[in-house]
């Protein structure tokens, strides 16, 4: 059962974070610059959230299977901190500047660019510390 849960976790991660990457790169002006931000976000949101749900549920099962080891793992704790920061960043974006995305489709405000960069940093750290935890290098 463990390989199935781990595979689900990695596939959820790839789906969610891969599409978050596309969205964040659009926010910072590094990709899809001819596409309106609202179009990019609208088309990817359902898939991002679905991937995140799979990743979150399977991550809970992975934690449950090794809770005693992970509880004391500094790399796992750092991963959780960055996961929390990514979530706070996303909630802050969605409840503030993201509500007016249609108004600034072509020129992305500095706050939205900052949210994109913060998301890129947080998710990169989540992946790095997650892999570090998985390979027991802590």
C-alpha cells in the first residue's frame, strides 16, 4: 500500500505544484506574458486544487505511516513551515489582490509579483525539504 500512497503523493505534487509554477511564472512575468492572468488562473485553478487535495490527503497517510520518525525530523518541520507559508501566501493573494485580477490582467502589480516570487520560493523549499526528509538525510 505504501508505494501506491507515495505514488499518489508525487503525482498530486507534480500536478499541483507544476501548475502553481505556471501561474507564478505568469505573475512574475516570466511565462505566458501574452495571456491574461485571469485566463491562466481560471483554466488551471481546478486542476491545481485537485492535485493539492490528492497531495494533502496522501501526505497525511505518509505522515501517519512514519509519524514517530517524522515528528523529530528537523527537515520535516522545515518543510511544514514552508508549506504553511505557501498556504498563507495563497490565502492572502486570493483574499486581497487576487480579487481584482481582471482589472490588472496586462500590467501585474508589484504585490502580485511578490506573491508569485514568494510562492515559487516556498514551494521550492517544500520540495527540497520533502525530498531531504524522504531520503533520511536529516
